[in-house]
C-alpha cells in the first residue's frame, strides 16, 4: 500500500491527468455543439461532468453510448448512460464532501465518509427528482421513484469511491498531490462499480434510464 501511495503522490500524475482531461472536455463540447445539439440540457451537463471527472474514460462512454450516431441502443449502452447520469450528480456531491470534510475541516475518516456519502446521495437524488417534477410528475411520486431507482446505484458507487479515496489519501491535505489523485481514481472506480448495478436495474425494469440519443435528432 505504501508503494501505491508513493506512486499516486507524484505531482506529475496531476499534470498528465490535466493533459488528458482538458482535451477530452474540449472534444466533448465541440461534438455536442456540432453534432448532438439536440440532446436535452440535462444530458449535456451529465456528459460534461462525466468527462470532467474521468477524462478520456468519460469521453469514451459518451462516444459509444451518448451520440445520435450510435448504431443501436442495446442494454449495455443504456446502462452506461444511466450510470453516467448517476455519476454526474454523485461525483459533484462527493467532491464537495471530500473538499469540505477532509480538505478544509480535516475531520476523521468516519466523519469524512458520512458527510461525503450524504452530500453525494442528496446531489444524485436531486438530479433525478428535479427533472421528473419538471416533466409533471408529482413530488411524492418523483421522490418514491428516485428512492427505488437510484439508491442501489448511489450506494454502491459511493461506498466504493469513498473507501478507495480514504484508503489511498489517508490523512492527506489539499496541498498534497495524493489528495487530488486519489479523488480522481476513486471517482472512476466508483463509476465502474456502479455500472453492473445500473445494468441490472434496467434489465429488471426498476429503472427507465435516459433517452435514446437518436431520438429527436436533426435530420
């Protein structure tokens, strides 16, 4: 474990990460504007955050599952869009939680885990309930649907991500490179862990998933 921590403490990893993430985000923005402007605003935000968190990994998921040019919309593609939606909200909550609890307040691991999980759950939950209410679903029904559809995905994603983050970072502060590299790694591992959960939720009809990107595309 010490060797792993030493590896992720290398500040050049952050430079390398930025060199991959920034162009990935630029490619996404250009493609959304030129070729997939028909996507609803929420999904554009989802893809933007996904690529910001996971760089070329997020861009690859978008390219294979989120564009109007995809050849089909099989379950595996739907599951990737679904987990990206969950990831965008949870990731925002997780980053906020870690920055506040570990970076600014320097709390113990238990409190960091609790605060991060709560913020990730609330943010991910809101990203589901909000659009449902805007579409005309009652708040009560939207809340109930979100509990069933999102809780398993959020729970797995955040438990895995938080464990990875705390294991790698330990008591590192915001001035330590490993604080940031472990956050990047934990987010992407959390995404991978939640993918099969979303696959199962869609397969069994518990979750509807996000819109087929080929719908409403300009001809």
